[in-house]
């Protein structure tokens, strides 16, 4: 248990539960959805054990980014970035990191090999605060690595990086929550659950839409946005044969190619073909 505690913050998880479970009961998108919905126990396993694999992978990524940036980025440039006010650095990080996230996220939909890993996340059929934790370690490491490049390469201060990661972590949980928050007039400025739920919709008009994690601006610029006012997705999930348990889902991307003749195509490829 001591080893597990190094990779899992029980107090942080309890705080998330105390905030988001009541929120989902007060402002639900689907009022009939149960707290212990289908697959919640499997996603709890992700919470407990996925962090070990992901943190080891990201530690390697961070070390590589820092070493390469020291060789490529001038020290004077890094010093100038770090000299900015913390609030400005944090804002810049959100913009740059989300652009990196958008690009990598879009690749996971467009490249069949990467989709095998990302399909695990899209296999969620009932959205809630716990659902966002169902992410294959390969998917999470590569996507977060794309976000981390500006964080650790350009000279941002530790405080700015910490602020960004706190905002990102809480925002990510909110995006998957079973709540009808849409942020009203700010709906195209700040990603909301309404925005991200359409990304998970198993409906053709929503395929390959809403890739941004925090700023819908990127989807507007690259013409991948879809959030019809007043509407919610009819269903979530994928048609791919993703298994139901943690170990099976970890192994799933390494099995026979899901694009074999008798298997459904992922949304991105189905549209093309």
C-alpha cells in the first residue's frame, strides 16, 4: 500500500468525489443515471493503478524534454519567459499546451494504430466524473507529452506549471461529469461538459469533433467544432469490440488489428471509407 500511495493521492480523489458527485445530482445531464453506473468499478481500477504506469512514462518524457530544450532553446529566451508575471505565464501555458493536446488528440483519431489505444477511452457509455480516468497508459503518456513540451521546454516557472496542471486536472474531470453545464456565452471560450460530451457521442455528426481539452478556439480555427445549442448526445461509446475490464483493455490495442474485415471501423476511418 505504501508503494501505491506514492502514485495515488487518496485525499485528492476523495475531494473530487465530494465535489463532483453532489454536482452531478444537483445539475445532471441525465437524471436517471446512477452514481454507480455501468463500468464504474472498472474505472476505479484505472484510478488506482493507471497512475503508476503513466507517471513513470511521463517522468522519462520530462527528462528528455528538459535535456533537448537545454540544447535547442537559448538560455536568455528561457529567462525572459520565466521573468513574466505568473498569471501571464499560466495563461500562455494553457494556450500552448492545449494546442499541443489538440494536435496529438486529433492524431489519435486519424491514425488507425493510435486509435486502437484511444478507443479504450471512447468505450465509455455513461459519462461521469470518474469516466475520464479510463485512458490507456500509452494514450495518456503521448497526449500529455504533447502538452508538456511547452511547459518544460520554454522556461516557464515551476509555479506557472503547477497552476496549469491544477487547472487542467480539475477541468478534465469536469468535462466528463454527468452535468449539463455549458458556460452560456463563454461556451466557445472555455470547454464545458456540453462541449466534450459531443466528442464522446457515438453519432456520425459528432465523429472527429471537439478535440480541444480547454479552449474550443482551436476547434473553431481548424473547423472541427460541433456543439448544437440546446441538444445533448443520444448515446456515447464506440462500435469497436473493446472489452469491459481493465487488464483486457490494456491488452486490447496489441491484439489483432481491429480493422480486420469483420470488425467495425473507428469513426475517423469509417467516414473516409
